[in-house]
């Protein structure tokens, strides 16, 4: 007997033992309703994760476009009577750094995101080999949904503040890049404009729900690992 077939038999036996240990006394309809509700929860979680991934990709594209525009502007200025020293100010540097950080977080949010979508091929094989009844199968699915939902919930808790920070950094970047150009072109009252800009940024940050998201992440997820996978 091969090693893989031995592992298969062990998994199959373990599955039957787990279901029997549950000693479920309810009827089939009740556990079917339970798995249906679990499936709805999973679908909602997956929709949320897909939405976050879509936003991360969209922000990354915007950031790449902004970087391209910056290079175009630099090339235009280099070929004009203006000097590239107009970029040499704190606001412009802050804008560029924020843009790069936003791009990094967008990439991290998209590439590191993972989810549990349901029963896998190996488990299907184990169910067939175990010869489960319909009730036993529904119980096995319900048990698995506990893990799937918990896993996706943890991923959502991590991705939510990541995408929020990505958006906030993009906004911070746009504000500072605009101020940087204004300062470089010799604009007046830059200090007052800078203070007004930061007041607006603080209002946006406080309104973004990022503090609540980070607190929820700190309470429910092991922040030492920062990822559930």
C-alpha cells in the first residue's frame, strides 16, 4: 500500500470518528438549514474579499498612473525653462513616499489575500470513501464550515484595515503632491494651506473607521503573525 493511500484511509477513518463523536440527535432538516445558512455566510465573506481585492487592484492602477504622470511632468520640466528643483520640498517628498506606501499596501492586500471557498477535492474523495449517509455528510459540512467561516473572517479582519490604509495613503499623497507643486511654483501662504490641508486629512482619517478596524484586528487576530494562512 502506498503512503498516500494510507493517509487517505486515515483521513477517512478520522472523518467518520469525528462525526460519530458529535452524537447529533437532531433531524436532517435542521442540519441542512444550518449548512444553508453557513453557505450564505461564506458567500457574503467571499463577496467582501473579492470587493477588497478589486479595490486594491484599482488603487494600484491609479498609483501607477500617478507615477507615470510624475515622470511625464519631470520630463516636461527638464525640457522647459523651469528647474527640477521645484520638486525639492518636504510636501513633494511626503507625497511620493505616501504614494509608494499606498502602492505597496495595495499589492500586499491583493497578493496576500486568501480564502476558504468550500469543500476541496481531497475531502470529496474522503466523503466518498467513508460512505457517509446524507445526515452524516451534512454534519461533516457543518463542522467544516466552522473552520471556513473563521478563516475567512480572520482574513477580512486583516484586509479591511489594509485597504483603508491604502486609500488613506493615496489621499495623503494627492494632497501633498498638490501642495508640493504649489510650493515649487512659488505659491503664497503655503504654511496656512498646509495647516488647512492637515486639518482636512485628520478629519478624513478619523471618519475612515480605521481606528475601529485596527482595534477589532488587535482583539480578534494574533497580531504577531498578522496573517491567518
